[in-house]
């Protein structure tokens, strides 16, 4: 069934091949061997040197959320102060 779909839609196979198969190797544990450290430093240099495709924009936090968080923090502080009186 899957092979039939890929024969029918070859561009879908091309899109699927772009997906990374497995975990990113540059974000693993620190290698303990000299050659492993050299490989990791070379990979890190490539990742840093690669230009970013997407320009990330920080999403604006709505004012109602800021007000809610402020009220939550005030309530938390008042409950903590009331509990400290009991101790």
C-alpha cells in the first residue's frame, strides 16, 4: 500500500526523504575520545555557520495573560504570607 502510494505520488517520497531519520547527532553526550571531540567540534562549526532559514519572531504576550499572571503571583504571595503566620 505504501509503495503503491509512492509510485503514484513520487513527489511525496522526495518530501519524506528530507525528514531526519533519528536523533540529532550534534546534540548528544560529550564524546570521550579525541577523534570524537574533533568530529563534534567540526559538526558544531557547521551548525553555527549555516544561515538560519527562518527568522524567529517572539510572539507578543496578550495583556490579559500578563494581568492574570500578576494576579496569580499576588495571590500566591498572600497565601504564603498567611501560611507563615501559622508557623
